[in-house]
C-alpha cells in the first residue's frame, strides 16, 4: 500500500509537467505573421495634419491648442478635432483656433475607428495624433516628430511623455522609467524573422510599441494599414502590424508632451485589465502567471514603492498619503494584470466601459 508521501512523490512530476505546459501556452504568441516587403523611395512631405479626439477636454485644452498654434514647423499645419458629445467649451475653443470640427455621438466613439475617421478627413502627408490632455512640451514638437520620416521605411513615430508638475514621485518614476520616458532615440524593425520569432513576449512587445498620446504616422503607411477598430490599444496593435509588414517604428524623445494622470482606483483597474488582455492577445505576454503569485507580487511591489517614497518624497503629509495608498494601488493593478491575461486566455467576454 502506497503511503501519502509515496503518492505525493509520484504525482509531483505529473503536476510539474502540467504546470510547465500551461505556462508555455500562456507565453506563446498567438500570431507571428511577418511579411517583409520593399518600400518606395523617399516621399516628399509638404503638409502636416493634426488630429485630436475630444470629449469634455476641460480648461487644459486651451493650453493644448495654444501650444499647437505656437509650433515652429517647416510645413503648413491644419488641425482637426473629432468630438464625441462635449458639453463644455471644448468645441468652442477649437473653433476659436480655426480647427476643423467633426462631431460624432458618444456611442460611435472607438479609439481606432475615430482616429481613422479623423485621418480620412485630412490631407497631410504626415498626420500627428495627440490626446486632448497632452500638452506640447515646446515649440519644436511637430518638427521633431516629423524628422524621422526622412527614412522612407518609417511608418510612425511616437514621442516622450513628461509628468505634469503636480505628479507625485511614484507617477514620475513610473512614467520616466517606461517606454515613453526614455531619453534615447530608437528605431524598431524586424531584420530577421527567425530571431523575431524567438524573442520573449515582452521583447516583442517592446519592439512593437507605439503610443498615440503623442505620435505621427505616414499617410501612405496608414492607407496600407489603418488603425484597427479597437476600443483599446489601437496604437499598440497598429505598431505590431506595421513592423510585421516590413515598416519601421521610431521613438523620438526630443518630441515630448506634458502628460500624466491621477486616476481613480476603478479607472486604474479598468485600464490595467484592458491593457493586459491586449498584451496577451497580441504577444502572449502574462506578467502575473498564476493566482498563487498575486500576494507575493503585491508585497514585493509595495515594499519597493515604500522605500522609494521614503527616500524621495520630502513632504511629510504627502509621504504618509502615498505610503497608505501604495498597498491598495498595487493590489488593484496586479490583480487587474492577472485577470486581464487570464480572461483573454480563456476567451471570457467581459465588458469594460469608460476607458
């Protein structure tokens, strides 16, 4: 008769094998379709269009428009906003600045579809895309975004995001340390399909990253590959599509906007959940592979953040506030990462609105 210890010893390798196969399935990329093609010679840029989706942009939008008007660009610039039901002064502010106004109903809004509509109603050789709360950092934003298009293989460029002055120390650290906070310019492209296929999910994600908070796209590339009609992360999926079709994506840190948020816990959960559903869908990326690791990940992140806050936040009351909120924020964010990837892997339909 087998003892409990003997049974455990026999079952252990079976369980380990099941866990290993499960992890491999979670990390496997769903698609790796790469179609390298030859591009035409350098295109001449004669005009730049700028598109901003809006809805109740608030008083900050006036600063955004003023900074756009102050741009020192070598090309003529036209501005188009696509407004989905603003009830504040957003449309009036845009009209005062001479912007073209396109109105849609709130239920028509879709991150990919709406941007495609805006681009269709412009004629610039390059189209700059901003969000309504991304304030141009200087008068050279558009000029610095467009210079990367000297390379005829560049389909799109995205710029750096600088935290707003009132951002707390954790927001500053997280934004400065992310892909849109780097100080070094970068160009992503696939020069070896086999090597690309051997990259980890996270490495593929980094290579394909694109961000429409502050970006510019080549019209001819957009005609070939428009934005997918996504409710979230249309920019990231577009970046993946274009590099897998032989184009390049550039990151230009000298083109920067001032942009950061102080979001509610509910919004943070929704955004992290949707983001990690998309990361799993596109790349097979799963940052929290199992429920059993949740607590350990939260504790590790919380201790790290506590140490950082104590060392870098000089204001006593603000320090106490951050120290109290960190465990809650980390619990929400890490659980959302786990749930997002898990629900996408299991193909569960979960409706998330308001992001």
